[in-house]
C-alpha cells in the first residue's frame, strides 16, 4: 500500500513531486492556495487569449522538461524557433546576441567589446561552478569585462533587478544565467528557443490529469494554515480549520512562507528560513496590434526606463496579436512596489512608444499587471551552504523551492527535475 503524502504548492515543482509519487504507487494530495495550478507558470484569459501571467521559454538543454513531455505524450507539441535579441542604448535599437552584433555595437570601444565577448565565451564553456560559489558577481564581471563594458552592458541590468542586493550576489548564480542562454545557441550567430503549442496550460493540464488518473488529488483554493508536528514527526496538516492526517509532507511553496506554516520547527532552522531574501515582481503584459520590435528579448539601458529589459513573447510563439511582457523586479519592502498597477501600466505604454515611435495609444488592445511577492530568491555567495537541508530534522518533512537547485536560475525544467528527485528520495 502506498503512502498518503501531502504536497504543498501546485507550481511545476509541486506537480512534479505529485506526478512522481503517483507513478510510484503513492497517494499524493496537492494543496494550492490559488484557483489554478501552475504557480508562476499559471495562465489567464487575456482578452480571449490563454497565456501565462509571467513569461517562460524553453532551451534545448531543458532535459527534465522534454523528458516529461514525452511521458505525457506531448513531445510533438514542442516547437523550436530561431529568435533574436536586441539592445536599447543611447535612444537606439541595436542588434545583440552574436559576435557581429557585438563588434558593430555603437557606444563601446573595441577593447571593451573584446573583453565582454571573451568573458561570455568562457562562461558558456565553463562547467564547474564551485570556484565561483563564494565569489561576488559584480567584481567578478568587472575584473573580466572592465569598467566600460560593465557600465554600458551590465550595471543597469543588475541595479534594476536586484537594487540594494546588487553588490552581494553569487558569481556562480550569475554565471549559470549566462551559460543557459549561451547554450541555447546552435551556432555562433543563431539562437534557438522553444515554446509549447498552446502554452504552459498544455503541460499543466496534462500533469494534473496524469496525477489524478493515477490516484492523486489536487485541491485548489485550499491554503494550508499549519503543518502539524508532534514529537519530532509530521502528523498532518491544518486546512480550513480541520486536521488531515498524512504519512509525510513535501512543501514546494516559497521558502519565506515556511516559518508561518511550520512554526514548530527547531529554532535554528526557522532562523535560516527567516534570513532568506527575495525580490518581488510586477509584470505588465501588453497586447498590441503591431510588433514593437523583431526581438524576443530586448536588453535596456536607458535613464528614463527603470527596467533592465522586456520580452516580446509573440516573436517566439506566433500569436494573432503582439504580446509583450515588461517585468519590474523590486524588493517587496521598496516603496515602489506599493505603487498601484496603473503606475506600472502607464510606464510601459510610454516605454514601448519610445522604443517604437510609430506606436500610438490605438495600437494597445489590452494591458494588465500581475504581482508575485516572492518571485526571485537573492542568492548571495555561498548561498546553498546557508539553506537548511531538504530533508528537515523532522521525520517525514521535506521542504524546497526553486532556491535549492542553485546555481541554476529558476526554471520549469529545473523545477521538474528537482521535484521528481525529491519525491523519490522522500519515499526511500
């Protein structure tokens, strides 16, 4: 007889945990506070278009994701597209992302270009992240690319994503981001990214169906108020004022929620969870009648724009309208995060019209904003060593979120791979 196991959170990691448990003959019960599965990959009805609230894309190296697609019979739904990058600098839109674009880039000396290119090339070739684990990222980048290239190509990317955390980030974590995008290239001059036909809901619906058909249960709008621990062992959950018994509990919710859900953890473990830092995101998504640019990803260095870049998603996944995501990453405690959605939406209208002056207000079909308080963990040097173990010193209790596959950045494939492994380990 399989074990009855509670899974907290129905994002990609939580679904992967439940999927693997169900495959292995156990009875997972997934608890999700939202009214839909998916977490940051969840979709919504955007004026007749089912689309993710926050942008996602896939790389050819996303093995765990591609494997589960095959298992679900969705392998033929994957599409690969040659995409382009751009750079908005000095009120000019320039090509970006390959050696020729780098050499032609206006606003940077030849020496700075060579140093930047060498650093990017060696980062993509590097496999061992451990020597970078305790190195601070901005000093590492400056040492390689020099002050000029850092100022033009890196500084605003850091400061408008990490704010006051900019000068204390792990070089290993930043390196993994450089490498992932670099390895999505199938030649020096061409980049290939992927999307799933129908978007993330194709995958999410199939995962949910597979869990339920194998005896699992998914309970939406069911936030857990407390994980019950007695005599050093998990005994169940408190949900809607009622107690449910479980053999084990596996939590995949953002780590900042853990002290609230598990106040009976040992004090030293609670302190570690409470010390973790995250930034929030306000992500504006716009639907337009015309393209803004021909680029999928556009880096931005502009004194009038408080964003490091934007994603024109419809230049990856063909849609009837142009769809653009503009994320504002902001620490949750920062006063700007309290601004109403209308402030961010107004900024995005102005930014897009500055980048493409032919756009008018009439080109905007719809524009919305979504918020996620714990969108991005802040990974300081030596980050992994400061996390509590996934298997906590409480019998039957496992806790992880996207932080645990450091130095890799948060991603659907990484969450699936980690979640499936955690499920197997938890029932050994």
